[in-house]
């Protein structure tokens, strides 16, 4: 795990953010915000969350380069920008953020 700007010499970094109580996990671990995680190869967003030891059961959706996806369906590659969104996000924000229907069928 590395804290460097995404445009640095290391092209294997992913810019990671988290919202609400997930941000508290970052704070407790004294991670920068955004946090830069070194990723060797493409993986799912849920695999990235596991590698970062984030609580999967509390993550509802993920943004990858600004596009909302269900956690299990998002693919992350080095150089991407990622944001984890927890369950419990209020209704109006769900609509504005574009993930109010992501988990309807799940």
C-alpha cells in the first residue's frame, strides 16, 4: 500500500475513496484521502475491498471512474479511481448518485 499521487512514476496505483462510516475505517487506519493502493492486475471491486480488508457486507455499490456498479460486477484496473458506498445511503442521494436500482434484482 502506497501513498503517492496517481500520476506518479508508479502506474499500478488505484485511487480509492470511501463514504460515510467506511471513511471512518480509512481514518482509523490513518490512510490518506484519497488512498492510493498498489494493484498488480485487474480485479473485481469486491476483490479489491477484500485485499484492503474492508467490510464487504457493508458495501452496497462502487463507483469506478465515476460510473456506479454493484460491488460484484465492477472491474478495477491499475490507474482507476474507485469509491466504495455503504448501505444506508439516504434515498435522494441514491437517485442523484445513480445507484438506486443497482441492487433491485439482487
